C-alpha cells in the first residue's frame, strides 16, 4: 500500500506548499535535499529535517506477517542446528578414545573397496560422487549414509566388520582387509546353474537372456538372485554367488556417533528396515512404560503398501535388541471414513440439470 503526504504527521497545510513545489509523493519528499526545502515558504531547517526523516521511515519496506513468521522459523532452525552441533561436540569430548562395549548402538562411517580398488560402498553422497558411484535413486533410499550397528551383534554388517568394530574406540579410524570367508563368502561352484534357453524364457516371463542382466528365480517359495554371465551352446549360465564372493575387501572405518536416545534408536531400526529417512517422522510412535508396549501408527501414505515383512522384521529387531524396555509392539492403522458417493441415478440427474442450466445461460446471453 503506497503512502501519501497526508500520512506524514505534522505536515498540515505544508502539504499544499510541497505539492506546489512539485514534491507530490512521500518518495520525492524522502529524497529531497534539505537546502531545497528550506527555501520553501513556512518550512524551516528543523521542520525540513523532521519531515524528510518521517518520509524515509514511511517508505521503509514493510515486513509482512508471513515473512516475519518465516524469518522466525529460519532463526529457530538455525538455533536447533547450533544446539545439535553443540551437543555433538559435547558427546565427542565425552566419548573420545573410549572403547565401545557389546550392545552399544553406534554409527560407522565406511568406505569399501574390492581388491582391485573399485569403491562400492561409502557413507555420504559427496563421497559417492567423488568415487563415481552416485545414483540418485539410491540416494533417495538413504543408501549413502553411515552404517547403523549394534556392537558385537550379527546381522548388521559382515562377520569381519562385526569383529573389527568390537575392538575399536569411539571416533577411531581404522583400515582393515577382510578375507572372503568373513566378507561375502567363497565362490561356490554349486551356485552356478546352466539353463536351457527355452526353459529360461518360461522362467523369465518369455524374455530372452542378456549377459550381465540380473535373473530372479522363484522355486518352492524361495527367491534366488543371480547374474547371467554367459550363453553357451543353447544354455544360459546364471551365477547365484554374491558378485563380491571370493574377494578380499578393504575397508576404511570410523565410529562417528553413539545412539543413546530411546526414540532415536527406534528411528534407526525403522530406517534399517527400509523406511526412507524423510518418512520416519510420519510414523507416530508412543511408548507405554508401565506395560513396556510400543505403539506405532502407520501414516496414510503407507496404508496400502504391503508392510507385512517390514512390520514383522521391525518388531523382531526391537524385541531382540531393546527387550529390556519393549515387550509388545502394536501397529495401528487408521482408515478414515470416506463420504458415501451419490447413487448413479442422482449423479446423472445432477449432470442433466447442470447441462440444461448452461444451455439456458447461453441462450440468455445471445438475447
């Protein structure tokens, strides 16, 4: 909203004097020179200084309510970030050099290389880009993040890393080579299959084999994933060994944090079961200490997804690794009532009435 000269307090009849001199807006008055105003009838030096200052104050950009709220929000976020940095620094000072213990919940920064020097695992998007392995879809799934590990417990990292981490201290850096037997296993000739092309097509939804492509085989409720390595004399060679089986793996490790907060532990278990990090906060989690019951409300966006294995796996992990605090886990799904749609006949009649009304309006506009 533009300001008028009349809005400046104390001007009174001097408005007419200013307008006669060509100063007909607040902006022009704010930009006027003191010596020019003094020459006008009835305006002294002190008055001129005062009205110029008043005009400048009026044309200062107004801060809208929404902008104020946004500024306050940004300031709050900045304070939270600073507070998190301060807490992390305090934790680092407290844990620096202390040896990890069995059962500690930790985050481990990892860089993994094959024996030929190919990097295949990193703990940040920047490292992934530097190594030339960055994939946007993998980034969205939270693949380039530190590894969540419970010290001494299997199932989080391979056997060799589990043993190595157990002997480390917080914020310690270590390089280690893990042999195949404790990494991705030895290559097993029994896991290489030769399938006739005709049979392969039947198993592969009629599609022809392509060397280097993944092949998924379903047998008796079991799923096998392999790579098509060759096609020889009418037979497709499929290798079900892990791609890194039989190789020594070099790791650079650093234990960068200890997860101590109850809710934060639950969040990491959820992420570990495949729930995207940005969606974890959408799950409402309530804990009832008296009955040691954890209630997790599934958000709307996940209601129609098959979460059976996710829920089962999450419940097993929480009961196994947080058993002293959690007995029962309840997953709550809320399906809100949907308004009953009108009957087909009512819907059709409504459309007919709307069409007739439109035609009447058109005829009236022509007249």
